[in-house]
């Protein structure tokens, strides 16, 4: 796996049999322009120096790794650590690729950023990037998610973004992506579509992964410095999969490190009750790329369900489908009850309120730890839970029952 990032994806955007770019003809030249610009700028010292400056002096990187001592003692077995992306500016890992996409847009001469968002973290991050670079910003968000994640809607608007409410279909993340793509087609000459995860047509799965690799690079160095060795297990939640690819990238070449992606099992394994695309999905196409997709009887993307808005997507990044197929990453699932319990436990016993998305990775670690005495588990705490507080307390209370 040492040469993995040199050869994956291929020049046409395939991770094994997954990926690619299936685009309507009007968008083909625009995505080719983005790919060409990224090819050039990713090897440009000027671009990379600008990005390093932003990460250090604006985002506040590096983010730390924290030892979750109290939770580790309560669980028994393995020692649990967390990469603290909740301490990245705007409260999640999303800014890692949004600032890079904004910088890319500036180099390309674009004046507007367009995107979709589920939990709102990507929307907030892209609105932040637009404010930083002096650009317009348009964020499409499902009506259901706008209610669940109201604090992030306010943040986006305060940052100057236009938030477009999407009411079609299930009115969640998939519909927000559909709406954003439709708007982008008419504005592609002046706008960059800042896709919010390692999904979409090539080059976005590759670009977003590369922009998120800083998480894994930092975490590997920090864990070695803290403990003198690498973690036995690394884990991250997986919806589209950007935070997971960020963490996994630091450890893919380390054969002794087990890697786990944790999908949302929702309320049951029944189709429509969860969003576990790798666990229950099948090969299919969605939003211009080939991957694992939850499909209904007619072969269309199925409805999904999870209490974590950032994970409610019926597909997954093509690189995750590839890593599952070659056996490098093991994908499991955590349900709503497990994630909610982890949310309360981290808050109460460590003083850290996690995003509901991140709580899925923590739930896995807490479930796995007792069977791994003498080992260590590093999770990606991909975001903070400020955005989820109103929804959790109003729906589930304070977890005292």
C-alpha cells in the first residue's frame, strides 16, 4: 500500500471499479477545468504555501489528539483516543477542504461558491471560506435538516450565504445535492461547486481526500509522539466519508493498524430505516459516479434514516467502496441508540460534546474496547455537537433516564 496515493485513483477518477465522472454534457468542460487546475495547483509551491498559512493562522491547525481517560476506564479494555477536529475553526473537519476549495476557486478566477449541506457543517465551512475570500455563497439544504440543524442555518446566513431550502422528496441531503447541481449548471462559468465530501464526479473524491489528508498526517505524528507507537485501531464515521478518508489516509500504509469505518444503522436494518450504504448497499450510480448505493425495488436511491443529518446519504464515496472491496478497511454500523448514548457519555465523562455524526465512531470504540485489552483505539472526533443540542434535548432530553 506504500504507493497507494500515487496510483489511486486513476487519471480518469476510478478507485478500482468505483468512481468516474458521469456528467451532463454542459458540465463536462467545467469539471475538466477543475481537474486541470487541481493538477497544476496541487504541485504548486505558491498554492500549497497559501494553504499552509490558512491552516495555521486561520483554522488553528494542528488540532490535538486527546486521551479519553475517563471513558476508557468506564469501558475497560482498550485505551480510547480522539483526533479533535471539533477544535478546527467552525467546529468540524469540513473547513479543511472548504478553504482549499475556496483557494482553488480564487486561483481559477471564480467569484462564487455553491454547495449542498446535510448537518450544515459543510455549509458553514464553505460560507466561511466565501467570506474569507470575498466571494458569493449559495448553500442548498433539505427542509428537514434545516429544522434539525437550525443553529447552522443561522450561522450560514450570518456569514453572508444564501441558504436555499429544498422541499422535494425526503428533503434531506440527497435532494440538497440534486438542487445544488441544478443551480450550478446555470452558473458554472463564474462559480465553483464545492462538493462537501469524497463523493461526486471526478476530481472531487480525490481532491477532497487530498485536502482532508492533513487529519491523518497530524494524527499519526501526534499519536507516535504521545505513546511511542501507532494505534492498534483507527475508526471514523462514514456517510459520504470525507472525515474518514482524512484519518484513514495517515494509516493506510501501516499494515499493523486495523481501520474501521462506522456507518449509521438508524433504527433498524430494514431498508429506509438506516443509511448504511456499504453494509447493505449494492453497486450503482448516484450523482455522477459509481459506488455502493442503497437502492429501492425500482433501482433508484432509497430513502435513508439516521439521527445524524450529515450521514443521511444513500451512497458513499467511491474510495470507501474500493477500500472495502480490497479488504483494507472493515465497515461496521452503529445505530441511533448507540450513537446517542455515546453522545451523552462523552459529554458527561470527558467534557466534550460531540457531533451526532462523530458519536457513531465513538459508539464503535466503546463497543469494541472491552474485547481489546492492552490495545489502543483512535477515533476521529470529526465535529462538535453545538449544532445538535436543540434537537437532542428537545427530542431525547438530557440522557438521565
